[in-house]
C-alpha cells in the first residue's frame, strides 16, 4: 500500500513540468503568494491581523485550485504537442 503511494508520487507527470523544477518552485512560490496576500490585506485593513489571517486562510482553497488548474492545462498542452510521448 505504501509502496503504491510512493510509486504514484515518483511517476507523477507533475515532476516533469518546467524541466523538473516545478516541485522546487512550488515550495517557494506558494508560501510567497500567501505571505503577499497576508501583507496586502494587512496593509489595506489598517493593521488588522485577524482580518488578514481570515482572508489569507480563505484564499488557500482558490489558490490551490488555480495551481491544480495550471498543472492540468500544462499536462494537456504537453500531451497535445508530443502525442508520441504519452
């Protein structure tokens, strides 16, 4: 069971996006996006940490869905450009 999960993670087509750098960039970009959202809302709300935290937490789902949509679109475009590799 654990071996199947590891095999799926290793063989995932996501690992091939952006020349293999996608997994590394994801770990840098997603936290940076949430930090920027927090700072933007914190500045707009005149220093309300609670409001900034609530809105940043609420943006978690949409940002992750946008990332998933980006992955699906990238894999589909790669499949359409290189049909013999799929």
